[in-house]
C-alpha cells in the first residue's frame, strides 16, 4: 500500500472517529489537497514526496492519483456509494470504510498533523471548503494565469512551488 | 471531557508523568496544554509542558501569581519539557484550572518558536505551530 492510500484510509478513519462515517469524494479530494498545501506551508516539504499531482478542474483541484488510490482500495478497505446529503441538492459519491487498518504506515507526528488539518476543515460545509481551496496559492496562481491569458486552464497541473513557508516557521528557522 | 481542553489551557495533574526519560516518573503538577486531545492520536492524551515553582531561566514563561490566582507563588512553564499525559492523571480540581491570557499566549508562542527550532521532527513542530497560531 502506498503513502497516499495509507493517508486516505487514515483520513477516513479519523473522520469516522470525529463523527463523520463517510466523506464525499469532493471532501476527500479537498482534504488531501489541503494536507499537501499545509505541509508545504508549515514544513516546506511535500507530504507525498511530490508523487501526487493535482490539476485544475471546474470544482477545484482534482488528482488522478487519488482516483487510482480509491480504485485500489475499493471493496477491500472502502465502499463507494451514492448518497444525498443535506448540504448539497444532488446525490454524490461517498466513501466509507469497510475495513479498518490496525496500524498505519505513518509517523505519529504525521498523523497529528493530519488530525490538526481535519479539526480545521472537517466541520466545514462544501461551500466553505471550496472557498478555502480557491484561496490557496496554487489555485490563485492558476486563476491569475487564466485571467492573464483569457484561457481555460482546466486539466493543467497546479504549481505547489507557489506556496510560501509560513512566516512563523520562517522565524523559527531563522532563530 | 477530553474534547473540551484547548491549547494554552492550564491543567492540574494528580499524577503528571514525565515521559521524556527512560523511566517515567510521576508527580503532582500544573501543566500547560501544548496540543489538545482533539489533535492527539489517542483522544484521552495531551501534549503538555510542565509548570513548576522553581525559577527557570531558559525557555521558560513566568506566570504571575497575581494574574493566575490558583498558583501559590509565581510559576514557570518549562517548554524544554514535553510530556504526553493521559487525562486519567488529572486531579479532582475543576479543569481546566486556568488559561493563559492573550499576552502570555503571545509570549509562549515566541518561546515555542525558539525551542522547536531544535526538534528534528518537522511534523511535530508544524502541528504545534499550526495549533498555536489558531489562538493568537
């Protein structure tokens, strides 16, 4: 199992512990995206060692790598089903765990970092989550390029090198 | 109970466990919450820095008795100490016994940034910085 698959299962498990027994694909994509963004912001490193590529799509960042991971996990660890939730008018693909891993191949502190991310974003509505994602540096960058060139950039990769290190982490390193 | 504690809360432990040695020792102590249970991998644990009445010079935050009346004397948060403690070690006092005020939160964060420069665990550092920034 690769790091992305481990992380997806951990996110689903943690969400379940925090009272959400399933996540929509939309939520999962955004959580994984925000984990990568915040990892670069707070550590200067890619959480997934640059192995997960996100591209611009109509509803924000999408990753083929996550689709592949979900396919690998489907019916072994997770179930993907169509569900209708209160915060959205149509039924969506939802992911739930069918088998919990006993241990995860992640460091204790990496799991705490994921917990911290989820504590911030798990309670948010789809609309608020989308707003936050659109205000991240890679999304702002590609939207600027769309304006400059007057071109639709759907399908183009997002540039994570646009993410600046958090100013307090810069202070910390400079001390 | 576990979910309600927040970063910068001050707790009182009947059995505070010093976990950063090979042989953990226990004592009655006040402690400052560095990471709340909601972020820990086991929801009944906390990451704490011990608070002591012993004057501590380095990487310590002085807490005035005049501001935090539950202390008998001026006390010091020792940020060099970092212990994972279960909630079961808390005393019967009403918890949290207090909370850092905003000025002390800012002072604490400055010390945290200095001390976490020395940790090689970047995701621990990132999590602590991220959680403390939420309350600044």
